[in-house]
């Protein structure tokens, strides 16, 4: 696991010796062993919930709707958006 340092020697390489689910599967308790000094330590890994907002696509604007707006109507008549 990258970024998980041994509490005894701060070495980054560790291996999982034992793994058990806890809290009805919401988290995992792992017993790890440092590959450098052999120290064992426990980590509890939890899933982070992310909420994603759904943004609907913009509604298409019809040509008659555009023609009702005065400034756009004038530009269309002038040929700028033709």
C-alpha cells in the first residue's frame, strides 16, 4: 500500500498478514507486517462515500423561442447567426 508507513521505522513497504471485515462489512481490519523491520501493526480501512450530483443537460432552445428575444431577433435578421 502506497503512503502507509510503518509506525516503528517509517518504512513504506508492508504486507498484509490477516484481513477481517468489521462493522457489517463497512470497514476492513488488516494486520500488517513491515518488510523492513518486521514490526506488526493494525490498520482499519473504511470506504468513503461520495455523493455525485446529476446535472441534467441544458434544454434545447427552438428557433421560435430565439426569435421572441428582441436582440437575438435583430441579429438573426441582420444575418449574423444565419
